[in-house]
C-alpha cells in the first residue's frame, strides 16, 4: 500500500532523512521512534504530502506522490502535533466545520457517533474549556471525518493523562482492525509504542532507541 | 459554496458583536466628530467688548460689523460702565476692549481717523490683531463712504447741477457697486484648481470617515490573522476547499457586507451632513482598503502586529495628506497626489493604480498557495 524509496531531506546543511526507505500494508500500525530532531515529524509531513522530499520516491496504492498528491490527500488523515482545532468553537461545531469542508459527507449523528467512539462525549463544550486529553481526542476525531485509509499521527498523546492515552491507543487499534487503516504514528513512550504498534521503525543514527527497542523485543 | 458559507458562519458567529461594532463605528465616529467640530466652531468666538459713549448710527454700524465676523462675540457696555469692561479684560474674560468716543459719529463723518478708537488688550489677547484690523477696516469703510459722497456732491455742484443727486443715492450706488463687483470676495484654490465658488465647508465628513474606515477595516480583519496563524489551518490541505479559496470567499462576503454598510453611511452622511461623494469612488475605496486589510492580515504573524501596522499606516497616510501640497509644489508633480488613496477618494476619482496593485498581490498569493505542497 505504502512504499517509500530512498527518501532524502535536508534543512540547509543538516540532513534529516538519509536514504530512508520503508513499506507498509493496510491495517498495520507502525510506530516511529527516535530522538528529537531525528526526522520523525519531517517524515510524517512528507508522507502527508505537506512537505516535499529532496530526492527519492513515495507511492500510495501504487500511485506516485509527485503526480497524485492532491488525490492522495483525500485518502490521508493527518493528526498534527499541535492541537489543530478552533478553540472558540464547541466540539461538535469543530466537527461540523471540518465536515462541511471535507470531501466526505457525514450527518451530525455520524459525527457524534465518531466522537462517542473515541470517548469524547462533551459535544457542546467549548474547546477552550476541555482538558488536554479531550482536545487530543478531538484532534484525532477531526482527522477521521473523511474516513482516511492512511492515518498519520504526530505524537498524538503528548502531554495527556494516562487514561486518555490508553483510550486513544485502544481506539487506534480497533480502528485499524475494523477499517483496515494503515496507521503510522510517532511517540517517545516505548510502552505505548509496544502496546499499540505492530511494527516499530527507528529513525536517526542514535543508538539509544535501537537498544531500547531491542530490550523491548526481548 | 453553501458548505463554505456555513463553515464561515460557524467560525465567525461568536465574533459578530465585535464585527458589527467595527462596521458601524466609522459612521458613528464621523457623525460625532462633525457634530463636535460644528458646535465648537459655532461656540468658538472671541469675547470682546465695545464701550459706547453715544447712541449713534455709526456706533451701531460699527458694533454690527464686529458681530458679523465669524470669530468675534461682542458685548456692548455704555460709557458709564467702561470700568466694568476693563475689569473683565483684566480678568481675561475679554480678549479686547474698544472704546468709542462721545463724538464718534462726528469724527467718522469728518474723516478724523487719528486716535479715533481707544483699544485695550492683555498679554493673553490672541485675537487682538485681527480684531483691531477688522475695527480699522470698518472705520475706513464708513469714512470712505462719507469722503466719496462729499466728493461726488462737490463735483455735482461744480458740473452737474441739472441732475441733482443726494447723499443717500450715492451711498446706495456705492453699496450696489460693491455687491455687484464682489469687491470683498476671495477666490480659493485647491491644488491648482479654482474652487467652484460655493461656501467652503468646515470639515469634510468624508475625510473623517475615510481615515476611521481605513483603520477600523484593518482591525475588523484581525480574525484573518488569527485563523491564518492557527494550527487548524493545516487541515485545509486535506479538505475539498483550499484555505485560500475559503479566505477569498470570506473576503467577498465581508466586502459585500461592508459595501451595504457603506451604502447606508452614504445616505446618512448625505442627508444629515449634506456632504456628497461619488458612489463609484466610494465603491473603489472600499475594495482597495479591504484588499489592503486582507493582505496585511494574511501577512502578519499576530493580531497585535496587525493593530500596530494599522495605526502606523493610518498615521502615515494622514501625514502624507498634510504634506502633499508641499510635495506637489516642490516637485511640480500633481500626479503624486493620485497615489494617495484617501485623496483620490475625496477627489471622486477611481483609484486604478492601487486597484491593480491589490489585484496583482491577491493573484500572487492565490498562485503561491495553489502551488504549495506535494
């Protein structure tokens, strides 16, 4: 489904991705780990069509990114590291807003069902009054409005409580299984990665995460 | 389209009270400023006094002449109360005091102008000089009339005894000639063009409106800055409508609403303040300031910077308007004033250069956004 061949990306003289390659199939959950600045977020942005690689090729369902990036965007759900919601709107207003602009059509009942699935029930609460965990859930829920077949999450559980973290992890596992969605996400929490992911890819040359990963596999 | 309009409504509805306030503020502010300006102009007359020692026609004409000026408010004291007038002057309640002598009329008729009027003023008498000039001119006018009459009568006696003319006829004829030939009328010029001869207005309400609208429009578009710098913007990459398209629709909606408000403003200002402006020029001005505000709001990184830019630009435009006559006279290029958007609006001209510039910048932005990503 997804194929990444020898992707390179630099910011000035700093090489962030160096001949990075990977492939993934539908229904898989892949964890990306690595130290800060290793290129996890850069890779996610390239996979999400938000950034161009300096060289290399990417394919989604056999179609190259370079030519079909606008078409691919309809298949991709991207959960940015920042909470990308409108703080002044309520939870359901945020869902309605992005639904109206999304390629997919969903009724208000379907939007509420999606929120309930992710255990976010305070539909009429203003986002600015929600806890960090609730905001993270909404951040994820909005990315699912267009029923993506490829979901990218950039540290979706950063800075939230354990209960919300577990709920999000459980939701992602169920979602990938039920919808055959390919999920790639980054995290610094190896326990979370181990719990949720089918496969882990270490980014960067730092050996710390490789050794840590080896310990977990043991 | 309806999806985008609904989405825009969701996003903007909580800011409606603020936006509505911004929309009506230029009209309210203009009405308030003009009202204050007019009442101040009417009230602002320099208090002066005339002490009269005799009740004569000439004294009455002199007082009437001073009162008819736009800047003087004359209080009349009789001769016995001249001390009271001077005390008022000492207490700075009066700007100046003119004391007419007992034989004022006789001296006018006799052409004795030397030491005719005794005048008093203080170190705070800011309008003494123009008041003195006015008094002198009034006396001169009356003396001139008597001199003319005497001269014509003398000529008649010597050469035209068959067609008798009396003093009243001569005075009336002098007055008629003065009126017909507009001896005292001034012709005003503005940027090289003669005025149409109508009464010069005190303060053009459209100047006030143009500047307050300029700054308020930029303030109104602060939501564009908030939305542009918001993390939520990234999601538009995965939507069927791009952020650029969404914001352009917003621009069109906001401009339409503002044009409707401008139409109401036009009617109110025209009817209540009797100040007209070209509707086409008003339309063009709105398009240009909205385009400027929209581009500026998209460009800056925070609402505070937008507000700062709005204030700085407004002050710059105002300063430029004030020094424009100097620039034009120094360079000899009256075309320079065509680059000032407010001046062009006030001169009822279509601001084509700014319109093209704004349109080009908008197109560049659309092109750049459409080619981003991938």
